[in-house]
C-alpha cells in the first residue's frame, strides 16, 4: 500500500520514516513533500492510498490539500498531523471527508502510528471495493452498449486510447453449443485479482476496470497512460503475455486471450466488445491458449456470420464407396479448409460436423448397429481446434470403412431387429415386440444376439438407450427426468441406477465432467 508523507519540517518526516519497518507491514513510502501544492501533484502522479499530512504548511496547507484531493476524487485516505493548538483545524479536516484519523505530532509512537495506518488501510479498502463495483458496473454498461451517457467517462476519468481484452477459460468444442462458450463454475474474482496485481505497475497501460461476461469469461478495459504517444499495441501484448502464462501455471489449465483497440471515440467500445466476443466464439479456429488481436483474425462480417454455406460431400462419398482411405483423408481436409477461408464460418463448421456425423453413422443406420458419437467424453479425448476435428472424423471414417465389412456378416434378421430397436428405443419395447415385427420367435432372436453380438437383447437395448442419454446430457440442459422419459424409462430413479451401472457415474456427474474437460 503506497503512502506519501507531507510536512514542512523535514525532521518530522524523518522521524515518521524511522518509526515503522514499512515493508514488513505492507506499506511503501513512495514520496515526501514539504507543502500541499507539491503533495497534490505527487498524489495525481503516484496515486497513493494513504497520505500523512500536517495541518499547517506554506503555499497550500493540509486542509486545502484534502479539499483539492477530494474534488479530484482520488480516493485517498488522510491521517492528519496536528499540534495541541491545532485541534480545531483537525476537527475541520475530519469534516471534509477522506480523513481517517488525526495524530498529535509529539505523541506519535510506532504502535499508535501502525494502529492508525491499519485503520486508514481498512477504510480505503472498503471504499475502494465500493468504487470498483460502481466503476465496473458503469464500464460493463458502456462496453456492452447499455449506457450511452458521455458524462460517465468524465466522472471516472476515462480517456482514450483504450485496449479491450477478453480472457476465456478454454473449454472443449461441443457440437451442441453454437451461440456461446460454455460457462462453468469458477472463481473469477480470484483470477481478476491476480490480473490486477500483474498490471498495477505497468508503465504503458493502466487497468481501468473489469467485469465478468459469465463464469468462464472476463473482460478487461485498459487505458493507455501516455495519451500523446501513438497507440501502443505491442506494449499491450507484452503486458498480456505474462498474464496468459501466470493463469496457466496458477490454475493448471489453459486460457485464451483476445484483445482489440477502439478508436479515440469511447462509443466504439461496444464495437470492440462485439469483436472480442466473436473471437472467443470462434476459439475452435484458433485452438487452445490463443493470444490474438481480434482485429487480425479472419472473423466473418456481421451480416454473414450466421449465413452458413452449402456443403457438398461428393468427393468424400466417392472415397467411401471406393474404400480409398487416402482419398478420404484428402476430402475431409478440403471440407474443413473451405469453412476456414477466406473467413471463419462457425455456422458452416457446425453444418459440416452434423453432415460428417450423419455420414459416419450412415452404415450403422443401414445395418442396424449402434451409432458413434464423435464427442463422447468417455470414448474420445476432448476437441479444442480444427486439426483435432479433422483427426477425429478421419479416424471415425476409417473405422466405418472397416466396420462396413464387418457388419456385412450380420444376418438379415439381426439387422432388422437392430433397426427396430433404434427406431423404438424410447418406447417400452420388449423382445416380443421386436420378434413380432420381424417375424421370428423370441427364443430364436435370443440365440441371434448371443451368436452375432455376444450379448443379450436387454443388454443391447440398455447400452443403446444410455448412449442416447449421454448425447442428450452433453448437448442439452434437459432435466434428468426428461432425459429418462425420452429414452424409454418411466422412472428417473431407475434410469439413474442403470446409468451408473453402465457408465460408473451418475447422470449429473457425467454432464459436469463433460463441461470441465
């Protein structure tokens, strides 16, 4: 905590300096002054939290200094020094506001001084918390476009040029989330505090305020300290780089950082906010641990951001028909390349993934076997970037080429039975229902399941239902009772028991694991 000592007698200043081991108790004397005018300039430059000031001084006395600091809203707490005969002035100083206490010069000792310092520190921290909450609320409203009142900038001393930064916890890509990054439980207040400490002494950029978008994102507003120099883009990146590294080591997980620069018009903050949030939405194109200027990224223009594009799978279909793995790999890479250039196409990416998932599972649908979920967290590693998606679908399509040959060994009766199960799994089906539909006896179908799939009819139905439940839990925010009903269980309790028996964890735990990976 920074302090300034102000007294026209140097001997008093030296005496106070010698009373306390300042660093031991978390205090730092950043400057001294012998009159109020010099002290005011120092307060504006150094921004101390506490000033110990004498009442009687030449040029500008202590009362005038307190009044001037109060008018400039610098948020400083004062400890007033006075002699016995100046008691009335001390009372007047306290009435000005911002004064924590006063000390009689000739009675100061280390214990008394520490007591008053800690009192002033507590008062400053309480006021600062309130000031930051108010300021950050204003900043949030301005940045998100809810506030358009220019006077707000004047109230809080906001002056361009600005730098706007969004920090986001890296989360796995999910085919069920197009509109925004997935929120997750976290202590954003803790890492905001870490960031504030890392930024506090930067000579080029001052952290002006911050707010949470949701529990996985924080937006920071920086103001350039030197207003007359050119825009210090590289210096902001140099400031963000150690923050990026610190968060990784402190929280044992990766973060991505997107930043941009509004114009000198503060109203442009809203446009910059849209730009960094769009960059965060397109994080799968960057990959994990991004540190990027949003203005340098090939983000789509707003009018085209949700348009999508027509996706043709002709070459890929041909490669699968020919069972040509090399041709298939080339076709998959080309499909992903098209949605990455010339602009990132998030809607096109989701359309492509949906199309590829259908293509992967097409043999399963035709042959009545279980479908694959490319994002099953219990089967596959989480996906964070485009290259991961290319590898995932290349692997799945290679597997399907091999599986197509294997499924040709299933009997026609078995494939019919599996297709019926896939179409009616959400109903209360029994083996009798299936055998009636396909025209064989229950005992014969039991034999087919053991012979061709090495499992019972009930085992297969249960596994298929749980597979569908996992897909719903991962992609939707449906209640457990709703999930149970949608996959053919009347009782949520029974569904929960079966889910744990098959997967080893409860449904809500499965959902939580998926959001954390």
